């Protein structure tokens, strides 16, 4: 399978973001990609209040457009993530949708881990405007199984292990990974998740500046089950692509069978004590 990761510099101009995304999705498909992945908040990247104002339902304009691109091009398209409008009185969700070549949704995943951190002098409080999902999601990707995650999920190896144990041979990580953390952690974490779970990782990232305070690292990557980086994006809006040879994955799992050598009976989650969370 040829996979492509689309790198965007999305901002508050939804018209511009959709047009740029469509152009790069079409270019990736013309390059032979059968699976194309967009980054986190590909249709609208801005402050929390702006995201709430621009949130859409699953049948809204952005995902409707993405479904049309997938159907027209005959590709599997990961519509990165969008801010999904909640019910009345509810917060939005950070939602990733995998779309099949017929334009139908194959899976919907709502980001589990909220980005409530201080990094690079900026205080991020995602939970003020969005609510976490609660369920890991795997989905069919042709003859394969794919696992879905979003950005900050990358720091939680237990989620990736669950997806691998549910049969994932590829995990997508659409992101708006910050410049401050990305310089030191992005590649290390992506390679670690690929090596630990012996699978392919496709990680499209945002790049560059976006209001009010976003500075995204870029360097979208595709990584193989041995941890080798197959493709890395330059610091611009673009796509990168690579051939995913799943026979290589089977050989890695057979020769270094760390997944098969697990000892589930020996593992137990420690009980939380007072003051831990």
C-alpha cells in the first residue's frame, strides 16, 4: 500500500484550508497513494472559542467535502480531525474520521487525551472547550486493520498497545504537535510507538504559525515497524508518501516476537493512591 501524509499550515480561514487540503489530497492520489491522511484540525485551527464557533456536525461541510474527495479519487482518506459540534450544552469533540473509497465512513474516533499542558511559554487547556472520547477505535483499511489516534494520544503507549492487540497493522497520528515539544519528542515518540507495537505509523502534522498562539513543528512522518523513517516532510505545506510493505511487518514480528512474548498475566495496573490522578 502506498500511503501519504498531508502537511498543512491551517488557520482560521476555513475556505482556504479546505482548498489547500483538497489540492494536496488530489496530488497525493495522483502520486499513487491509496491511503491519504490529513492532520489534526485540518479544516480550522485556532483558539478554543474559534474552534467552538467553527465546529461542525459529522454531516457538515468539511467532512462532506472529504467524503467527495475520497469517492472521486477512489482512496481511503483519513480526515485528520475536526472540531465536532456537541449536543446542546455539551462541549465539542476532537474527532477523526476514516473514509473509504466509496465515500462512506469506516470509523469515527474521538480523541481520548486532552492537551492540558504548558509548553513553550503557552498554556494549552483543550478540556476547556472539548470533551474527551472514551473508546479506542480500529477500522478496516482494505484488507488490513488500522488504529486511530490524535496528536497528544502519542504520549500514551497503552492506547497504542490496545490498538495493536486489536489487530492494527497501521496507526494514524494526525497532529498539530507544537514546535516547543516537537523538536525533542516528535520523532522519538513516533519511532517508539512503531517499534513497540511492530507496525506502521502514519503521522501528518500541522506546520508553521497559526493564531492565536500556535506554532506547529511539521516534519510529518511515515515510519515502518522496525522504527525506520520512510518519509519526512520539509517545513512547508506538502505531502510525503511511502510504500508500506506488510510482508516486512510480518518478518519483523516473526523474527523479534515481542508482541507474542507478552505475559499479560504478570501485568496489573497499580492502584491509585491519594494525590495521584
